[in-house]
């Protein structure tokens, strides 16, 4: 299949994937202030995170075929525009219901941008090059959590929580203008255009491909652990441990910075070990980090160090797994990269958000939930990697 010669500007792809974490991390320090203004319990504001993530996950099932039918460029521009309008609605929200609506719409806009970013790399680069760039994109995803909480905390203190949505509006506006002028169409010229936009036959070859199914389940498991941490960290740090917003922001940002650095180092590891071996070794790091969390939780009183410290180890493991796993999942589908990227994102975010939400609804402590996902889920996926993943390479 003939691909277009023009490759997308990578900094635009980085901006596209940043929309999603920006919509979460910049206002984490403001959740307490938002709960006070809307006179709702903290959990009601946490729901804005869950709604956003579920919207991103489910929305990708709708967006993927759109990118294959109409191209990557119009879907990217449309998604960023929806995100920007939704941020304006959030900034002006006078009720919790209006805020919920804003978050759902933001999720739909963000899912379009991240689907296009991953599909554009699959369009324009070889699988080996793509694995490296996927790792860099995931590094971009973690760069936002290292900076956004600090920025969000400062904005909230200086201008109030609505200023966080104003920042999201401005960021999306600059990205839209940049994409309009610098992002060309990357969809391969020979892409088959199906008459019916949504049909089971479009998804079935991807969803039942053994390699795809394994790696999609793997990234979903890792995402569940990340979301448990992201959702629980503000509660543990600011509510239970009574730490001020700036302390939470520094620790949260520090762990995200570790993850960012790791994502930019991982391509060197993939070049040395190969993608599959990098995934398997990353799983061992995740399992070790989960075991450390469990031991510290049961052995010593909960503190900032015992809760936040082991997450740095998990961040390294997640970095080793996610970029290589995404490349391996999407590699078999050059002719329907948009649909495959959308399904991968839907399973990763939708499945991860569902599992994380179910665990957060139980009386289990966040440390126990993290240990279950990282140790239990990690062991299962590592074991399957020795059998199922190898057979998936020859499966259709």
C-alpha cells in the first residue's frame, strides 16, 4: 500500500496526545476547591476524571473508522475544536451537571487527537521506527503530569479553578492553528474506503487478532494501575495525610518526570533487547514495584514516602511496557491503522478506567489495589507472554 511521502511534524503529534493528560492533571490540585464551590463531596468531583476517561475510551470506537474514511487531518482538526469548546463550557460551568457535560465532550475531542497521532505514526514509519516514536509519544503523555499539577496549583491559588479550563482552551487553540498550517494528510493513498462507516467486519479482524488482543489487554492492565494511582493520590496526599497542594504537586510531578525520562531512554533498550524482550522485562519491574508497595503498606505506617516512592519504580516499568506494546499491537494493520489505533485506545482507556473504577469502589486501600493489578495482573501477562504472545505472531 502506497504511503504519502510527507511525514507529520512530530511536535504536533506530541501536542495532540498531551490534550488528554492535560485535561486531568492540571486540575487535580483544584478538586478540593471545586468540591467546595459546587457544595458536593470530593467523590462527585473525582467522577469528572472517570467520565472523561470513559469518554476517551468509548469515543475512539467511533473516531477510528472516521479517520480511515475521511482522513487523519479533518478528524484531528475537528477533535481539537470540540475539546476547545468543551473547555470553555467547563470554565463557565455553573452546576456539576454542566461540568460533567464539559468533561464528556472533552473526552470525545481528546480521543480524536490521540487516535490520529498514533495512526499517523503507523502511516508514516516502519514498525521499528514506530516503536521508538510511540515511546516518545508516551513520554509526552507523562511530561504533562510532571508539570501540569504545579501549574494547576499555581493557577488555582492565583486565579481560581476556572483558570485551569482557560489554560486548556488556550492550549487547544494554539494546537488547532498549528495543525491547520502544518499537519498534512498521512492516510495511505491506497486505503480501501468502505461504504458503511460502522460495521462489525471492520473491527473483527483487529479485535480477534491474537497479537493485538494480548498487547491491548496488557496496556489496559497497565493503564488501570496508572488510573488507580492518579485517582487516589490526591485523596491520600491532601485528604488523609493533610499535605498542602504544593507538596502533592511536587511529588506527583516528580514521579511523572521519572516516567518521562524513562520513556525517552526506552528506545535504546528496545534497540538492544528487542520490543518483546523489553515488554517482558518491563513487566518484571512492574511486578517488583507492586510487591514493594504491598510490603510497605503492611509493614510501616502510610506516609508520603511509602505511598509515592514506590510509584517511581512502577513508572519505569510502565515506560518499558507501553511504547513497545503499542507498536506490536498495531504492526499487523497498515491498511486500517485508524481503526486499530482506535480499538487499542478504547481497550486501554475504557478497560483500564473500568477496572480502576471498580477497584476504587471497593473498601480496598489504593496500595492494595495497585499491588493486585501490578503483581497479579503483571504475573498473568508475563506468563502469557511466553506462550500466547508468541503464537499471536502467526495468528490472523
